[in-house]
């Protein structure tokens, strides 16, 4: 059974087509990271799934039930957003208990004095306190239950927000940049915590981030979105190694994938600035794309000129320029020889790892003739 089903959702703001027939299926227990440049429609999609915004067209279902016309409160979705939205006057325990109190206690139960005198209220409150204690324990918040949000660090506040989201066992989680207010070290730690929480809860999760490391490390599948459309949904490995669209190839990966203009002549042989490569493909103007780690310094290969070297510790980035004028970056081992700026280079590569895209940016098939990149 599907967790979250988004079917042909469209949304327009005046002249801006924020979502253009977006469909995405997040399986039960699956974690999908939604990535894309600023303004591509990620938040709009999340708001529509949550029920905060209405779609112009399309359907949303959660846990197999159609939610398109349901109010946000009735969708059984828990949300964690960038701003923690904790109640500053309530303790951590009270903040975590809010969703349960809303659900299990009546309006009279919730009255500060009278509520305590109603029959059964004490039992209902005790059950809530027990659930809060259990969730707090699983998130390492047990020592902080009596504090108020103002007395917590950013990471602790985000954990309280997570605790509040998971306590009511929702049918789906929506998370919109939940880590962006945390410093780098805390982000790495909280990243793992969110993945662990997701595993334990087994709940369909849609997670928006602009940080591709987060997307690649956390998600079962990554959805890349641009200009209101989802271009590809695939495992992190496939999004990186097997992108079907040039925009996906250039968006994922740092440094950016190298792109060089290539031409396949009447013989089907691919040429870069006149140099024939050991690859045949369909006729036409193409883009050859190679990841920085898929290039090396060789005796034969693509001609380029060295420009600069950057030492990164675990590797070295060699910046070079191809005859077409395009920059090329190679990721080399830290102990590799470092060519001086201006040195003429030959860049070797495995044709099997070269990605080819046609003029519209779609991936095209290629046949590598030989192990050697240049014939
Ligand atoms: P970011 O990563 O910067 O948060 P995003 O991918 O979440 O961006 P959205 O906030 O969904 O993008 O916006 C998608 C497009 O819709 C943008 O062009 C934005 O300007 C536009 N937009 C969003 N909300 C509104 C609104 N209420 N009125 C008009 N235009 C809007």
C-alpha cells in the first residue's frame, strides 16, 4: 500500500507555473528526498500534500485514502519544518504532548483546573505522560523534559520538534529543511537520528532539502525537481551515476560534473573539438559529461591545459580548460603529480562511464568501442 501518492498535481501562482503535473509515489516506509534549486516548487508541493495549500488540479492520497479535499488537521500527516514552531511558554514535555492532548483530551479536560477534576482525566493524562516519556527516551530528551524551548540548543529544539511529530504515529512525515538551522557537526548527527527515527517508525517520509549530501546520504530514493517538474526519481546511486537528464547530472555532484560539447559525425564517431573518441553514437550535437573522479592524467585522451590545483586533504582538484573553452575539473589522489599552470594535458577516461546527452538534455545511448578513450 502506498504511503503518500501525489498524482498529476498542478499549481499556478499568476504567471508562475509552480507545479506542472507533478506525480510522485512515496511507498510505505520509504524515505524520499526532494531536491531542486530555489524556487522550483518544493515547498509548494509540501504545502499541498500537508493540506495547507490547495492544488489547482490533481490528487493526494495518504495510506491509500484520498486526502485531496480533507483539511490539514484530518490528513494524519506529521510535519517538521525549518522553524521548530515550539510553544515557548510550554515545557519540553508539554510541547511533545500537544498532539496527543489535542486528540485524546476533550476541551473540558484541557481546562487547567476543572480538567483535573473530570472523571478519567487523570488516567488519560497519565497515559499521555507515559508516551511522552517513551518518545523522550528514544530521542535522548529525558533530562530536558522540564525545560522550556528558550533553554535548549538548536539541535535539542529540533529533536523536540521531531518528538512531537512522531508521538502520534502519523501515516506520513513531511520534513522541509529540518536541519538547515543547525551547525555542520550537529547536522551530521541529527541526519542519522532522523534516519533512525524513520526506520523505527516505518512511515512514508517526504523530505525537502537543498543539501544534496543530505539527500544522497539519507534517502531511499531522491526526486530531483526543476521548474515545477520532477525530472527523475531514483536511488542515490542511480541519480549520481545514471542521470537521465543533463539538468539532473549537473545539479547532483560537487564539484559539478564536467560537460563538453561533442559532435557525432556521419561515421557515428564522437569528436570533441575535432578529436575522435572511442565512442560511437547517433548523429548530432551532443554533450559529453564526465564526473571529476572519472578523469585522469594520461598519455592519450582529451586535450586540455592545466590552470590551478586545489588541495582538499583526501583529494586534489585539478582545474583545467578544454579546447572548447569549457572548464574541466579532475579529482585526483592527494599524492598525484600536480601539473603547473599552462601545462598541456591529456585526460584519460573510461568510455563506459561517459554520459551523453542530446541537444534537449535527454540521455542518449552510446557504445564504447574500446577501453582506450581516444582512437
Ligand atoms: P526554496 O528552495 O527557495 O524554498 P522552493 O523550491 O520551495 O524554493 P516554492 O516556494 O515552492 O519553491 O516556489 C515555487 C514558485 O512559486 C516560485 O517561483 C515562487 O516564487 C512561487 N510562489 C510560491 N508561493 C507563492 C505565492 N503565495 N504567490 C506567488 N508566487 C508564489
